[in-house]
């Protein structure tokens, strides 16, 4: 057997994991990046504002159409929605011959 102990291996493993996590945090923080906002984020913010503005306009249009619809329904009063002379279709059950014939012995 070699001269290493299990306790030594545990310390090396813990130290390696600690170094890995610290390096990961440093790289994720990216301290070398510029402090200004990127053009992509600025464009994304402009796009979000445009989408929010269009959504508000669509909501206003929807509310206006819904109000006109409710007013039309109230103005219609008790008029029936369809003419009274609409005939209901007749239902027929038609027996069909079998598609395939099987003959068993």
C-alpha cells in the first residue's frame, strides 16, 4: 500500500472542491467586465417597453369591443338569438354490411 491515509485523501478532496467552488464564483462574478450595460440588454429593455405598450393598447381595444358587445346585447333586449322556424335535423340509424367476412372452421 502507499503511504497515504484516508484522512489525507479526504483533506485533498475537500481542498480541491473548495478551490473549484472559489474559482467558479470568481469567474461567475466576472470582475473584468465593464461596468456599463451591454447593448443587447439595452435593446432588450426597449423591446420590453414596446411590448408592454402594445399589450396595454390591445387591452384597451379589447375593453372597448367588449363594452360595445354588452351594449348591443342589452339593446337587443329579449330578441331570440335564432329564428323560431329552424327545423331540427332528423337522425337516422342505417345498418351497414360488415367490411370483411371471416370464416372460421
